């Protein structure tokens, strides 16, 4: 079938779709060009697919058209290569979704002010796809969400188009989907959780195994065929719900263990024990222990949010998730602990937090990245301002602080010099960027509150350092 006929709405069978995915002649659309969507789009473009990225942010589209990156760990040279050699394009025109053979959805799934799932981005995207949906398309949700979202939210919206994708159980046998009987669906639908880790230099996007679950066997098989073209490994599960729960388990596992060490850190502080020393000693055990580290709170789009997605869904089944909720509460309370520790340290020096000048070092949620999502630094700054402190910050990746869903400080990064450090009552190390000279920071600052154990190797002026 010609591309012209396809664009006019010609029917594409499942077998035709599988052929296009296998020989990489299909068109792949990626909706949402952020920290997940852009690397994914480039991964498919690199393999020979014609890839079109979709986003409602006109500024992102303009930057990509100019062959420029807006994500630090993705160089502009990669964008230029994708545009010039790999036929990658970006657009805000969602009508062009109709020409895509596969559509991958990578949009945000935040929490609302009541810590309940906000699926507005997913719903709006599903509505945009529904408006142009044609037979033979494969739609895959990658956004992290609660089990049941693909079947209970996305599928009904897509089926309002009049096309159908029946939910049918299927078996996974030796890593492949077992298809025993002919099966007809107008379009295909699957879920494959994103596993992107911004700034991770050990694993590139295509090296991270893709977990895949479909609403039926053909959907799962088609999704596996697509991802096998760009990823080294695929892992099949028996449903979209299982795939959705897999991502939650991964992140809740981290959330719970981080909460454990955060609570132990606070206990160790009272007992006069160095929790960092304890962790280093414990991780020498060659089995049965994985090291997790305390900090000022959780950041990023997944770990601070995912546990609340599951606890919200669990209420539907009248199942209390006390363990998970407790972990979330502990991690969420860590910024308050940092501020309380800072106030106590100032009190010991006969100073008051109110009207104190505080410099926060690092606003990214983890070291060496340009990502503010759910950063505990922002909550710390908000709490300090609420206590009457005069707050400024420095971060080499953020010359100014953009307005976010919850914060609008209107601040710019101050210059980090010996003279600058000396003028603050206290410096809070909230993000331990590699570019920071912590020995110099301790030497020139009056007081350093260290939430990351960044000053562990600083030999002098230990009396200035307050572990937190």
C-alpha cells in the first residue's frame, strides 16, 4: 500500500504492520519530547525508522528544528545527525499522527495537590490520537502510571473512534507471545514502561531492557517486534497491568529502601553514629545487601510519585498499603529535617534562622544533570523562605530558576566565589555536583550543612560542617 493511500486512511492489517516494523519502513511517532521521549525518538531514528516527535511546547519544536538540544546529556550534534542523516522531524501538529504506524506516548503523569494521580496529559494525548486513529496503528503508553491505566483509561478513549481493540488474555512462552488462533483488531495497544535514568553514563537508552505487555497477544507481539529493532533486550509479560506494576515495583523498591536509610540516618545522628560509615561497612557483605544512601529528599519524576499512584489505586480494592505510604511520608519529610537541622546549627552559634542569609548549593534533583523535577532543593528553599530566611542558590546547570508547577522563586544563580560564600550565615549542600570544590566551600563558608556526605574527604575546618 502506498504512503499516499495510507495518509488518506487506508486499512493496514496486523501482518502488514509487522512487516513494516520488522524491515523498519514504518513511521514511528513519539508524543512528548522530554527526558524520556527525546532519547527514545533518537534511539528509533538511529535504527533507520522515520521518526516524528510530537510536543505541545513550541519552544522545544523550534530548538529541534534548529538542530539544538535542550537536554544537557543529549548533545546538539546528536540532534543535527538525527535531522540530517536519520530523517527525524518534530512537530506540534497532532493531525500528523494519522501517518504514523506506531505511536509511543511519553507524557508526564504528576500528582495533583491532593497527591492523587493527574492523568490529564495521558487523557489529552489519547484524545489527540483518537481524532486521527486509523486501522492498523500500534499505540504504546510509556508514561509511568497505576495498573489498569492502559485498559481502563486509554483504551476507552481510543475506542470512541469507532475502532476496536478487544482485551484478550495471552500466554508468554520463552520470552515470546504465544498466538494460537486468528485474532482481529482494528488497532493495537500496549504498555512499555520507560526506564530512562537521566545522566546515567553506564546504560544508554537502547541497552536498558524493555518490559512489554499488551491488551491482547497481537498487541504485545507487535510492540515486541518494534522494540526489538532499537533495544538489545525485550522482556514480555502477560498483560498491560503486569507491565504497569513492574515499573511501580522498581521505583517503590528504591523508595522504601531510601526511606529506610533516611530514617536510620536520623536515628544515627541522635546516637552519635556516622550512617555513611555504617553503609560503607555493610556493603562489604558480598550477598544479601544492596547499598542505598540518605539525602535531603527524593527527586525526579518517578520515585517521589510512583508509590502514591499505587496507594491511590489500592484503595479501589480496599487494601491498605501502610508500608509504602510510610516510606513516602519519611522521604517527603526530609526537607523539613534539613531545615530543622540548619535552624539547630544556627542556634548553637547564637544565630536565628529568621533573617539569616542562606545559600543552597544545587537545585537539580541529583548530581550533574539539568533536571528540576520534584527536586527536594526547591522544597527546602520554600521552607527556608517561610521561616523568614533570605535564600539564594547556585547551580551550574540552572543560570535562573524557571517557574514550575509548584514553585516560582524568580531567582538567578549567584556567582560562587570565596567572597560570596563568606557573606552567608550558612551554606546548604543539597546537590553534590562534581564541579563543586567542597574543600574550598568549607574553607570559605561560615557554616556548611551537608545533606549528601559531599565533604567526607575534606580534612580541614571540620568544625564548620554539620552532617544532615
